[in-house]
C-alpha cells in the first residue's frame, strides 16, 4: 500500500501543477488581460502600471515636478471616481487602479534612456509616458519604437522628433514652433520692423526660432541676428552687446526658465532697451523668472500661455479645484505655476479616452492606441480639443495664447477670444538704470 501511494504521489503533483498552469493562462478570455510591450499576461488583480522618468532634480526639476503633480491629480480622480470621472462604472483604467511607476532622471537624457529600457524590457509596465522635454523625449523615442510602446508626447512639442517616421509617437501639446504664434501680430500692429533673437540650441527652442524667422520673411522684417547658445551658459555679455549695438525694435529670447532669467538679469546690466521683449518659454514661472529677475524688470515682457483656470474646456474647473486642494493655491500662468501640470493631466485624459474606446486590445497592439489619438475627431482635454496630423502625429488644433506683464500681473493679450487686455508698448527701460 505504501509503495502504491509513493507511485501515485508524483502523478498527483504533476496533475495539480498542470491544472494551476491552465487556470493561470485563462484560455482565450480577454478579461483581466493586459500587455507589457505586446505580450499578454494575467493581471486581473494587478494595478494598471504607467511608467515614466520624471525630472525631480536638475535643470528641469521645477517643471518636471509640476508635470508629475498634474498626473497625480488625474490618478486620484480616475482611481477614486471623482471630478470628471464621477459616476464612472469602474475605478482606474480597464477596471484596474492606476499606479505610477516613476524614477528621477535628473534632467539627463541618457539617464532617462536607461530608465525606459528597464521599464520596457524588465519591468514591462502596461504603458509609458515620455520624459519631460523634447531633448530627452527624442533620445528615448527610438527605444519605445523598438519595443512597440505608445509614446504620447505630453511635454515634447518639437516637430523634429515627430518627422522622423516613428509610428508609435503622437504629440499631446501645442508644437513648440507655435509657442509665440500670437507675437507676430503684436509686432505688426505696433509697427515694428526689426528683431534680434537669442536661442538655446535645443530641438524645441530651435523650432521656435525657425517659426519667427519664417514670419519675419513673410512680413518683411529684418532679422538682425539669431545667436545660439548651449545649455548651462552663464555669460551672455557678448551676445547682449551685439544686440545693443544692432538696436532692434524687438528682442526675442527662446530659452527655458533659468537661462531666460540669467539673460534678463544681464540685459539689465547692459542697459538693453528694445521696444519689446518676447520670451518663450522661460517666463512661465513666477518663482523662477519673476523672483529671479525682479518684478520691475519683467514689466512689459511678453510670453506664451498654454493653460488657465479661466478656460472652459472639459475638466478645467475640476482640475483646478483638485489641484488647489492637493497642492495649494494656483500661482502664475498655469495650474500650479506653469502649464506643465495641465500637460500631465491632459496626458491622463487622452489615455483614458483612448482605452475607454478601444479596450484592452490597444495594450496588446499599442499602435492602435497611437493611431486612435492621431485620428479621433472628438478628443477633449483641459488644453482644448486635440487633433493631430494623421501621418506625423503633430498636434494641429492648439495654439497657445500670449500674455504680457502689466502692472505686476500676467494679462492675456491674444488671441482676441482669450484677451484680457491690449498690449502696452513700447516697453520702458529696465528698472535700476
């Protein structure tokens, strides 16, 4: 009898093991299925894992944190079925609570590349979102293409990236070349005819400069110079001296916050006095730009505005209220202190609309998700209606407004449908002469 039992025991163990494997596989039923870069796995009780690198330190730290804040507001809403997701049948995405899987990339594109390689090939998260900025996104995009992950550029608007034939990329914000799209009309109406540009050598800011060069050519303005500089430049004295010597009507600075702040400080020291200053996108943050340059020295400066709690787009009111409740009062031109947090929330809105429409098949073949975002006619977000070129994925429906610092406040001066006031030009000399 003991011998008989000893012979049966291995067969029983094997049978149980096979039964467990069969149960885990779940047959052909898609319920509870998701993919990690295209491979189906059983995740019926697992969270929906959304991975990305975030710039929590380094030169993009301020805007990187805002981007993450906006995403966290969306995660709270969709997991708890509040705000615009109140009344939703199931919490989360595809019936699974959303979990953000984030790592600090230190604002370094190569660090971001390493993080995404791990997220896609080792951790095999359900979806990824790109890092902050066009520079880092451009470095990581080929890896997403190789691993067949959708790459929704919620904070990367340089058209250069999207024109490289990457099928898995789609833009989710205004193209960077359109950041100052409202400025040429201001220049034209003021009767100015010459400009000098100072441009960071970065895909996003180079696109901005290309737009202004093209506008100058169409409108017959003289471009007296377009000096390029590298990230981390500390001394702009030589370029500012050239600008002062050229004496343009308008100075246009294409730079991010820290660089724009440094340039404006040194412009004051050089006693640079054009009739108009325009900055994209370095004038967003009060805590960086206004405090760094001084309130008197930002007066009259014109900048780009991508979001405001006064907008009437889908989710604006709910997002603003939830942001204030979670992170404090709204400051400056965006939901936190710039547009970055609205970009994060906008990314969540797009993912939700796509997966609600397509279901889990869009995770098994993420090209379906990208193609949907490129062609869907009715995507509504806090930034406005999102429509993209179906070939490149470049957004065609968004044009940022422009504001001017007037009396210590940001006043939207264009387009006319958003305007809170009219441009006040010419600018007075910088304070402290």
